[in-house]
C-alpha cells in the first residue's frame, strides 16, 4: 500500500510504496518515477490553504506536452465496465450567496507578447474509421428535469461568434428557437 510519512524530528516528508520511501522535501529535484508505482488504490487529502501547484515553462525549440495521461481500455470478458479517465466528484454545502464554485477554470493570462491562444479545449479524433467518436461533448442532468439551466452559455458581449458550424449540419427534432425578434416553434413555424 502507498504510504505518506512525516518525520517530526527532522521535519521531513516521505512518500513510499511499502517497500521503499523517497524524501520529498529535499533541496534537490525528485523524479516522478523515483516515487514508485502504487500497488493498490490510494488517495491524498488536501485541506484549506494546501494548494498544490504544477509549474511548467516551455523554453525549448521542440514540440512538447506538459502533462500526458496515456490511458488504454484493454479488452476483457466484462461487457459493461465503464472507464472514466478523469472524474471530478464535486459537492457544495455552502449557503453563502456570494460564493462561487467552478469545476474547471481555464484562464488565459494577459501577457506582454500578446500571442494567440489557439484553443482552450481541443478534441481530436485520430481514428481512421468513421463514427468512432460518438459525441465530443455530452451534457446531461440525471438528477431532475431542468437541473441544468444553460448547457452552454456564450452570452458574453466580448465574444465574436457564439457558434461556428461551418458547413456542418445542425441536428435536432422538436427544438424551439426563442430570440428577441425571431422565433421557431416545435412545428417549424417561424415568427418574426
């Protein structure tokens, strides 16, 4: 099992796998693979003020990926096993009206070079067989009808195009379009 130990005498932090341990708060750098592979499920708990920051600076000339999750779902005898690569279980018990809670925040900071941020989220299907990626993004509300107010909010006035579909199909059934001066009802009737 994984172990995290704090030496109260030397004030040193150690992380180990049951057979060996690595001191984490040394003056030098510790390679990730030095920590050792886990032998069972484990967890790390953070409390208020214990922010964990990953800092990476790309200063080389070659292409680089700062963080890679290389995950493969191997074929097995189970016909209904689900694999979530990254899962966030979020809960808010705060009753304060001024509090905000965002799951994932991507902030493109103001830099001096004014370079272009190509995309905040990029999804690519490299499979050469058609229809191997069913839905790039799925938004659901399994708790209650009307549980999600806006599945996608692009109402900020600083956005140039709320949606760019190119020559692709916009698909639906009995959807309703409700603009200030333009409406389409479930039967396709248009009101201007």
